[in-house]
């Protein structure tokens, strides 16, 4: 798809991967609507922020209706908003469990559900869901977060088969550790320069979006090459 003039919705734009993706899409001349609890430090005439907590279906519906009333189409949805609490299962509180599921899974469901009728009407669209390598394998002390991201994988792979004949692509991205604020709830993991960088993930998403219409990247697993730094011995 030629990204110039395309209408994109990105969730969770205040920082990290979502902020990088919003900036990358603006550089490609997309009109970008950022949905989140906190705005982004982006000063661009084609960037619009709509305060939205993706855990609340009504807020998501209202935000997407506003976009649909202002724009002729919705071409792209990037479901990025998410968070993780790491630790032994019995130490994860019920509130943390629900916050992760409501944000990582319910939020993605609400956004897909609100956007799909517009994409179907236009017989065109690309939804990209940000999962994690935690969706591909079990990891000790990551069980609750893994559970949410396995749900993202299951929804994405099913939805891709459900909407492909409407000319709508659904891609799922599985990034390894990325240098963002994500690890604030994970004592013991410090972000470092051998992790993936948010801008690199944004570049890869842009490349996936730019592929020809009949070329569909279903799953994208990306990892840092030297997650622990160069081998010295
Ligand atoms: N960093 C990693 O190593 C890594 C690896 C694989 C996958 N991921 C996934 O990548 C995505 C982005 O994470 P990140 O690393 O960029 O983390 P981050 O720096 O903590 O950013 C997360 C973003 O999600 C937003 N968000 C959280 N809860 C929200 C809610 N209820 N409603 C709307 N927005 C909400 C945050 O905005 P506010 O808090 O300002 O509302 C923020 O903009 C997440 O889905 C994460 O699971 C991250």
C-alpha cells in the first residue's frame, strides 16, 4: 500500500513503540489518529489525539465514530496499547491480571470490532496487532502476561482468515525485548542498548504496510541479534 494520505489509528501513542509508529506513519504522509490515556509530544498537522482508555468499549466506539465522521475511510489500525506485570503467578494480584487482560486483549477486541465495519465497507484495510515473543513460548514469571499475548495471537490468526476475502490484512507482530518504559513493572529487568529499538519496530511495521496489496505478512517475529551484548570468549 502507498501510505501517503492513508488514515491510520494507533493505540498507546504517549511513548515507546506506539509513539515511534505514529511518527513513522506521519513521515510517510499518513493522517494519524492516536488513541490513548495520555497524549503524545507530536506537533504535526496530520496528527490527532483522542483521549481513549482502550479498556472501555464505549470510549473506543466513540473515538472510532469521531474518526469515521471526520475521514472518508479508516485504512490502518495498529493495536499497540499494552502493559505487562512480571513475577511468580501467586504474586500477581487479581487487579494486575485484569488490567493486563482488559488492556492487551479486551482493548484490541474493542478496537478491531469498531474499525472492521469501516474497512469492510471500503473492502480495504490493514490491522496490525502487537503481541510479543511471550505469545510464542511460555516463560517463567511471565505467565499472566504470556496468557494475554497468546490471546492476541489466537485472535489475530483467526481474524486474518475471517477477513482476508474482504481485502483486509491482519498481521501479528512478535517483538522481543524492546527498549521502552515497558519494564517499569518488571523489577530485575533494566532496558539496555542491546534490546530492539522502538524506531526499528516502527520501520518494520511501515515495511509490512507498504507491501503490495496481494502480499500479506501474517506473522512477524523479531528479536535483537545480541540480546546480551557481544560474546567476548
Ligand atoms: N517493550 C518490550 O520489550 C515489548 C516487547 C514485546 C511486545 N511489547 C508490546 O508492545 C506494546 C507497546 O509497549 P511499549 O514497550 O511501547 O511500552 P510503553 O512504553 O509502556 O508504552 C505503552 C503504551 O500503551 C499505552 N496504554 C497502556 N494502557 C492503556 C490504556 N488502557 N488505554 C490506552 N493506552 C494505554 C500507554 O499509554 P498511557 O500509559 O500513557 O496511557 C503507552 O503509550 C505493548 O502491547 C507491549 O505489550 C513490548
